[in-house]
């Protein structure tokens, strides 16, 4: 089975592009990982310039998908144990052994986890956590300084379903400073 989740072809395209640019020792963070459908995709790319470090940040405090995954799929995730256990099981099921060690896990809130990284140290951050205005504002404020100059801060669900995401992203990045690919937003750190 594929990893249950909320990723889409626009995220996969962005991650293809990111994988091609990541260099040995670069650090990338995905905030809001759930069962890993997007992060595991990135971990499974070819990295032409050596292995990056991919950090998975999530609270993993409740199983996602009770209202929108097929019931048998949701039941399987629950049967794997805690939400974090289910993520680890998906990593083991979908990544060969030699590709798993690029992933590091931080079971923390987005803002708390951001404090563990030096300013200007990250190649990129992808935000797919809580989609309210306040949370998205906090996430952008916490993570943008962590991105190195020329790096990118991107995220999911820039759509009228999540007006808070649209507003927070528009406040942080003017029209000239962001790119939209359907519901994926991409901002660059100048
Ligand atoms: C939409 S899901 C992520 C989907 C995932 N990127 C995928 O590819 O399927 C949102 C995730 O954000 C996490 N989350 C929500 N608020 C958070 C916070 N403040 N800090 C860290 N993670 C959070 C939830 O636990 C959940 O797993």
C-alpha cells in the first residue's frame, strides 16, 4: 500500500526539485508529517550531491484521518500503535534500510522544534501542520529566520478552504516574493 496522507503531485514536484539541489550535510525540515507520505517521498529521491538530513517535526498526538481516510486504512494505522509508531512503521515499510538514516524525528510542537535550529541554517522548510491563521502565522514567524539566505519556506493548503493559510502567507510574502502552484505556496528568504 502507499502511505496514507495528504500530499499531492504539486508537493512531489517541489520535492523532486529540492532533492536535485540538496547537498551533503544540508538540513531540511518538514513540519506536519503525519504518516510520512510526503517526507518519505523526499527521502526516497536521488540526491545528486550527497545525503541531506531530513527532519520530521510533528506532535503525533492523535491519529489523523478518522474522517477522510478509508476506514480499513485508518484502522491499520491505529493498529500500528501510536501515531509516531505508525510513521516509523511506514518509514520501515517504504524505505530501504540505507535511506532511512537520513530522517531524524522531533516529536515536538512546530514552534518548540524551531528553537533547536540555528538562524540561517536550513536549506528549506515545508509547513503542513495546523492550518489556522494564528498557527500558520506562528509557524512562518518561527521558521523563516531558520532558513538560509536564498533558501525557501513553503507549505501546503493555500486554498479557500484554509483562508487562514492564505492570509498568513500573503502577510509574510508579497506577490513578488512567492510562487503558487495550486495549493502549494513557496516563499524565498531574500
Ligand atoms: C495535514 S497533516 C500532515 C500531512 C503530511 N504532510 C502528509 O504528507 O500526509 C498535519 C500534521 O500536523 C501535525 N501538527 C498539527 N499541529 C502541529 C504543531 N503545532 N506542531 C507540530 N505538528 C503539528 C499533526 O499532528 C498532523 O500530523
